[in-house]
């Protein structure tokens, strides 16, 4: 396995997030409604992990270091783990496992449908993230995993619907997402290595 220390470090950091939040909820330091805070943090953690996962390819192109790509699948699976915990926390702390309230919630908060669509797309990517699926699907595997861009759009829409009163934080994540999408446009993507080469050329001459 390449980059074992780097992989373990990424695993520890991504695992600590939800464990820390659960501990804070247990220690009663998340305010009067710790369940709601936990749901929000797990949802935001999912979005942040998705942005980090999508940044691995541009970072590899910018730096030439293969370690970014080595942890991309792990980060994607952690993203799915976070969204699963987000759904479980929602079912426990918001619905109280009272599924009869789900219909009421969907009518009052249609952004839940958007979040559910994002979860289903992430589920499809998680299930097919293994090498067997990659070989089995062939060229269709890359097309399927472009759903990550759709998931990003759904995630940002989901968050926008929730934080309509305060858009400052949402705008930061939306800007990062827009930049990551811009870097994937072929003309822009092809110029990234050239920009790095130009920056390095004076040092090379010296």
C-alpha cells in the first residue's frame, strides 16, 4: 500500500470529527438542543468532506504528488459515512423515529427531498467505489462517478434552503465548489500544469 502513514493520518482526522461531536453532545456542551446541533454538524461535515474529496485531483495536478489521489476514495467513503450518520441523527433527534411525522416534515421542509436525492447518489458512488465495480463498469464507471458534481449541487442547494437568513457561510462553500468545478473545465484543467511550469522555470534557470 502506497503512502501508509498519510492514509492512516487521513483516516484518524476524518474519524475524530464525528466522535468529537458525539462526545460533546454526551457532555452536554452543544447548547439546549444538542441533537439539532449534531444533525447540522454532520450535514456540514458531509459537504466539507465532499469539497475536500473533489479537491484531490486539482491538488495532484498542481503539486504532482500522487498522495492526494491515494486518499481520494477513502475521503469519498468517509463522506458517505458522514451523510449516513447525518440521516441517522435526523431520524433520532428530529423525528424521534416517529416515521408518521416524515410526511409532515417533507411538506414543511422540501429541502429534505433534495438531501435524500444527494444521499442516494452518494450511495451509488459508495457501492461502486471498489475495483471490482471499476472493472465491471469499464468506461461507464467514470460517467457514474461524475455524479459527485450533481451531489455537490444538491448539497449546496440543501444547505441554501436551510440557511436562507444568513448566506455568508454558504457563499464560502459555494465559491469553493464553483472554483473546483471551474478547474475541471478541460481548457482550464489543461492550463494548470503549464502555470506550474512557468512558475518553476525561473528557479530552473537559476
